[in-house]
């Protein structure tokens, strides 16, 4: 895959943090930035795919009734509250 140069403006604090992290893992700044961009793109693409899947399921009528969702949410909240240590 070919490489192209992209230029961005970054505040000094972020750049300092990038440089410190890059130095600590013995990698160049550009490698670290590319890793961050790859992770961001992967997460956003997965999120958009999940949204599209949800919309398609809704279009097919594959919905969970509101009362069922609320019943399950109340149950989850109740079970989490009972696990919470008392002070």
C-alpha cells in the first residue's frame, strides 16, 4: 500500500505526550499516530456496522417490546445493587 503525507495541527501537550509515549516504546511518532488512526477507524467502522445491523433488524420487525427491556433493566439494576458491598 502506498503512503501519502497528511498534515495536521496538534496542540503542544498532545505532541509532547505522543513523543514521550513513542520514545518509551522505541517507535517513531508517525508509527504511533498510525496505530491510533487504525484503532479509531476500526472502532468507528465496527460501530457503524452494528448500527446498520440494528436498523436492518428493526426494518424486519425484529424488535424487543419496551416492557421486556424495562423488566430486564430493573432485574439487572436489582442484581447489581445486591452485589454492592454495604458500608
